[in-house]
C-alpha cells in the first residue's frame, strides 16, 4: 500500500516537461549546447568522529578539493564562471565556501552559491550549474557537494506549536531514524531483510575497496601534510551473523529494526563535477565524460520519507521517454536498509544494476556530498561497463526525493 499523497505527487509536474526529449535516440545525439561533465571526482571519505577527516573543517576540505582539482585538470581558475556548493549543516555555508575558493586561488571575479536540499544537496548543485548553462548565463561551472558530520551534527529543528499541530508538519521535522522505523513498520520490512540488503552493500564495497576500484574516482588531497586517498569507512568481513548481532539504534520507535549495520554511515567528505557545454569542451580540447540529461524532484508524505525514489525515478524516466530497463546503472542512496529494500522491490529493478560497488550503508553518507558522490561513482562504473545511461536517486529529509539522468559520452552517437 502506497500512501495517497504519493499517488497525487508523482505525476504533478510531468506535463511541464512536454517539450523535453521524449526518446532514447534523441538523448544520444550530440549537440553543441549539450551540458556535459568533463571532470568528476571525490575525496576519500572518513568516519564521523573517528576517521581521517574528523578534525578537518568544511572550508579546509573545500580548499584542498579546489586546489587538487585545479592541479589535476590544469583548468585556469579565471575560466570558471560560477560555483555551486551543496551542503547542509555547517554554519554560514556561503561565507566559508567563498573563503575556501579564494584561498584555493580562484579569483574574486568568480561568484559562488550554496544550496541545501538535505540529502540531495549535491545533486541540486549539479542541477543549478546545469540549468545556468542551459539558460546561457554560464559557460563553465563547478558543482560541489561537501559535508563534515564530525564537525556539524544534524541540528534539531524547532517549530512552534501552531505549526506542529499539523500532523505532516510534525512528521517533517522528526529524526530520520524514526522515518526508517515507520517505513519498516508500515511496509512490513523485517530486520532479516534489512540485514540481507545491508550485507550486499558491505560485501560489494569491501570488494571494490580491496581491488582498487574506488581509486579511479578518488582525487587524492593533501591535508595537514598527509595525503588522503583511501576511504576509512568500509568495513571488510561483515557477515549476516555479525549484522544480526547488532542492537537496535532506535529502540523506542516502531519495530526497532534499524541498526548501525543496516543504516547509512555518518561521515565526512567532498565531491566535485565540472560542467560546461559540448561546444566549449571541444573548443578547449577537454575530454567529455558524460552528458547531463535532467532531473526530477518530488514530495512525499514526510512519515515515509525514505520511499521517495519510487516516485522520483519513474518521474525522471517519464520526462525523458525512458523505461527503467533502459538504465544500465542505478545509484540509489541507501539511507536505511528499510527504505532501500522497499524501493528496490517496488521499482523491480535487478539488484545487479543498483549500487554495483556498494552504497551509503557501507561507504557512509555525508549529506551534502552524496548527491555528487553518486554521480562520480556511477559515471566511473558506467564507463567501466560501457553502459549508456546512469540514473541517480535519493530520499530527502522532511519528505522529498530527487533523481538525475546522465549519458556516457562513449555511447553517444
């Protein structure tokens, strides 16, 4: 059973997309004004309060990422028209992002903005730059996602009694662990199933980490004299038995089936994409990795926040005339195994297509970073598999969801 609000929300804005491309063949054609991604990398990630980035503030992490990007790409900072940073919890995010850019050698003529749509903030940064390029206002921009969960815990939202009297308003500010338990309880997702899906994530991530798969997407950064280039978040050797032995993380809510092993890790990290037009990239001799197709954002009932990908993914596919079978790789954020399991089974997507190298349960989920991290990870795997289409999606705190579509440049006609 899907709450009524999902049925009402899922189709509301599709009519506005009537002028968008409506067939896969059109999406695969090259046009000068295509928005393309020419660089997609991330830092290694660290565990909250215990990992390699626990003492690194957001401005310091951003500065290191900007400097490493400029050095790796050889991009002249003066060529950057705009920067958008997706982040959620650091105080004064625009000030610290601007300061980090200036400190990294980006000239004061380059403007910067920040965006916060919680877990989709990174994807919204990509969307913002892409839309500016499509509007002709920007030629080349940086889209960044960053978060330090070590430095900045989720603040507790406070709303007045008159607002809280509305049941959905009340639910929209509850802890995310509560929404996980509501999904598990309402949609009958037992602890055993949650642990089974979590094991897939842990096993895949451990294998990818061990064989060096993530090295392709990680941009080494220098921080305080040390080179940071390997995630410290992956836990090898996880078994179904070890997951089953963990105590509930939220014993007072619902079925108390969410644990530290079947929920996304809490951690630190940053990721970055460079976007421009196909024409500009070709004129400058810059390699193109992928084409940005578009995105969709949806609202769902706040109590069941986690199931939003089952609305966001069909919406973005419908907008661009694709079927779920057309997508080669899905990166669906694993906020909690409860919601992830439900989404996978409702969408009826083969598990081998989803998070091939593990997801946030194993890798960690720095909120502002994840939306860009999924694109970085997904594009790297898409190129390895020589697939055509990548779809990313995530649930979003307060009762929202988002999805994005990308095309592998190697498969463009």
